[in-house]
């Protein structure tokens, strides 16, 4: 029996999740020897290949005449600049925190996106979604742990990354509707590659490769990250994002398991119950947005 498109899209999104986490594990492994900015530069340069492939296979791009220049190119530059710092903050945090803690805090981007949508897009948000946002933020505060004996200022880095990632996501909706999503992704990847190269030189330059193993790990990091983006774009093209969003929260337990298996980390006291609040808050937001879309569809039918 053939698999339907939504099921296949979910499988692709889960594969992307696994590949992103494998990329993160490699970044953590390389962090003692390489700076966060240079790892980000390597990742972004490698990521240009799948971004180019995604654009080339995009029917929407071909249908629109294979355009490259977009009207809002300055805006695209800004988004790439923000993405540069999102990656830099997150990669830096992976070398300073447990893998699960750094990964979990970045899931704060869901409630942050709702708040930013109100400010930047003028969206109307009801009491339920504001409650979900508040619940998510409570969870983030519990994981970050200000005032706790084990609090580390480095925990603010993945939170800063979450804000930047949320900005990148929300501003996608401010780009002209006739610009293919694959072209938006290529612009972001290209500018982030240039930005991360500049940031690497500013923060100390590039360290020499210690061995062929370093080159192997760097290629693996770029390959995992780039392929993950490709799977993610494929999944977004096959079904609505609301069908995929709930499955993204599998990333929190997955990050915990991978951190425990590869690095012997088990930060139960840091993650729980805060991680649970983040998941519940995010799922409430997804559920409410799905309801709103269904209501609008009935009205316009």
C-alpha cells in the first residue's frame, strides 16, 4: 500500500531531526579544538550544496522563470545576518552545556515566535495561546535556572539562539508571496556563510586541522546539517507545517538520549519539569493554530 504524502513528510521531518542532532553531537565533539564561528562557517559552506539542490528541484522556482534576484534583497541580507548569530550562539552553547540542555532551551523559539508575530505581523492572539506562551517561558526559565546553584550564564546562549531562530522564522512570512521558499533558503544560507566566515576571522580566525580525522568530522557535520535542511524543505513542500510541528518535540527526548549515550550526560534535575512545560506549551500553540486555520477554512468555503 503506497504511503500518503503527509506520512512521508513526517518521516522526512523526523529524519531531519535526527540528522540535526547528529550534527550537534559532532559540533560538541569538535568544540574543544575549533571555535563556534569557524564551525558555523564550515557548516554553512557545506550547506550551500543542498540549498542549491533544493532550489534547482523546486517546481515553483522553475515555474516563476528561475528568478535569482528578489525585490526585498536587503531584507534577505538581514535574515541571513540574524541566522549567522543564531548558529553562533547555539554552537557556542554546545561546547559549554550538556547537549540536552542546550538543545532543549532552543525549543523556546515556539513561544517566542508567537510573541514576535504579534509585534511584527500584527497577529491577534487569544488567551489560550498567550497561556501557552507563558507556560513555555516558565519551562525555559526552569531549564535555564537563574538563581539555582547549578546556574550557568552559558545557558543564556541557546536562549539567544532561540530568539534569533524565531526572528528568522517569523520574518519568512514578511517576504513577498511570489518568492519560492527554496530561494529564500538559499539567500539565508549564502549570507550566513559569508557572515560566519567574517565572524570566524573577527573571533580568532581558523585553527589548523590537527589530523585527517578532524576533516572527516567537519565533512560529516556539514553533510548531516545540509542533508537535514534538504529533508526539512522536502517535508514542508509535502504537507502543512502544522502537521509536522508536533513531531519536532521528539527532539527533546532524542537529545537527552544522544547526550547520555555519547557523552554520559543525564541532566535530569536541569531539564525536568521545565522541558515538560516547554513541550506542552508548544503543542498547545500548534493545536490552537490548527483550530484557527480550520475555522478560517470553513468561513471562506
